[in-house]
C-alpha cells in the first residue's frame, strides 16, 4: 500500500510544473531554514516541496526537489530528494535506458534511479531529521548523478 501511495505521489510531482506558487504554510520550516542557511535558492510548489535549480558545472544547471512529505517505515522517517536525469519521448521508459540505469544503481553509494512514467529520476532517501550539511550532500549527490546521466544520454543537452 505504501508503495502505491509513494508511486502515485511521485508521478504527480513528476508531472507537475514547478513554479513560484507560494505554499509556505505547507513547506517544512526546518528544511526551509536549512536551505536558506546554505544559501540555496528555491521556490515552494503547491505541495510544499522545495524546487531548486542547482548550478552543477560549466554553466549547467539541474533541477532538484526536496520533498516536504515524510515517509514512515517502522521507526524510520524518510525524506526524499529527487532530480530528473532523462525524459523519454514516449510514455514508457525505453528498455535499453532502463537497463542502463539499473546498472548505474549498483555503482551508487546512496540513492537510486527510478522510472516515473517517461522520466528517469535519481532519488536519494535520507533521515527526515538530517542536518543542513547532510541535506546539502544529498542534494548534490542527486543533481550530480542526474546531470551526469542527462549529459550522457542526451548528447550534452541541459533541459532538466
């Protein structure tokens, strides 16, 4: 059941259009303070998630989303950081791309590639009470992983 709820929420976010909608009342105030303390600029979407355009390298940028919603499993409380790295032209992820991303999952220390309809998204899951430095590390891991795949698969395009 939890997987169905998370998958539905994931798809909804992947299909939403990020924008400067003010939803401060829904946003996690601790995450907001942490991002501000690290000088990270963001907007807050209608779900209270933090939408970030992160500078990665050589003038490239990468989208990242820090979810306000927390997932629970037993005693664990988990926050997700997402960064899309690939968008397919079709409704389904091409098998060759999906298999390549599964291979990349084996190489990563934290986080994994997920298919969300026609998007490949790198998702890092951290403790909900992570400090500002840990949050920044997770954001940087997500955006660097996603941007690397975007460069590799799209021939250097910088669209996500």
